C-alpha cells in the first residue's frame, strides 16, 4: 500500500513538473519494482539489470564489466576512463542563481570521446542534494534516450550516492521521489551503477551546470562544445 501511495505522489510530481501523465498501470508497475528493489536490497544485491541479474555466465569481457560495476573506484579527484563498452555519465547542479537550478550531464566512452551532453534550467530551491538528484535523473533519461545500455553514473554528492545504493533508506521527500525515479529508470539498462567522486573528477559536468543558466535546455549528440574542450583534454591527460 505504501509503495502505491508513493507511486501516486510520484505520478503527481511528473504531471506538475514535467507535464507527463503516467497511467495507473505504470504506477502499479513502479510500485511493484520498488518492493522488489527493497527485498533485493535486504539480501545484499548490488546490481539489477533486465537480462543478466541472475546469470553468472559470459566471457571475460562480460565478467570484467560486472566487476567494474560492483567495485568501481569512488571518491577520486581525477576523472578516469570507463572500461571498453561502458559509457560513463557525469552530472552536476549549480545553485548560484536564486530560485533556479542549472543542471548538466556529460556522457563519454572508454576513449574519453564526448558522446552526448545536456543542460537544463529549472525552478528550484536551496537544497544541493535535491538539485543533484534532479541532475542525475535527467542524466539517466539522456542515457536512455541515447540507447546507452551499460552505464556508470557519477556524482559528487555523497548523500545522493548513499541513498541510491541503499533503496531502503529512501526519504519521503522530493529527494526521495527523484531517487526513486532514478532507480525505476535504471531498469532500462542492462548494467548500471552509481558512484561518488570528488569534485575534481566532475569538472565537465560542473561546467555544463554553470552553462545551463545562460544556455539552458540544450542537448549535444557527438558534437564539440567549445567551452568544454579544454576540460575534456585535461581529463584525458590526468
């Protein structure tokens, strides 16, 4: 019952903030997923995917990817390349303008090539964790729209990362609502994880979040962003 009530609240926020109407069956499906996620979390499950959550077969490359997703390095101050076949997505939020959130996300492959990026500018309030959750929520949606199926998401907000890796701790707040939406969308990936990194490893997303106040609601697909080029180069050097 609690999961369904929470789903109705989530559907209401989707309608108000994103002008997106969710059908009743979607609310029920998401409630069912939330319960399953809670049960798996209590049994120590670390990663859920659509096709291989309960399988251990596969070649060396597949095993390497699963190992990466379970034991990815966190708290680094330098951006690091993901393994071949994994897309790394960094997100960040900027709250420098009162009442507005500048949000940014950048997607790169194992060679450090820019695959996609986006900026968003939304009404907001003074809560960095919730703003970061909104940025990550939009980053997950961007990755889905780009058909990235094996993804490593990185954020420099430790409290958000802790919530995402412990679904049982979801708060009953806007932050919890966004985190729940992130976890629901996660099921559209074959493999996916969420990691905390230092701010030094999140410079590209930070720059996009700043840009979002002046260049809002932009999406780039495999095209250079002049303001971002120096940062991308430095990330590869380091």
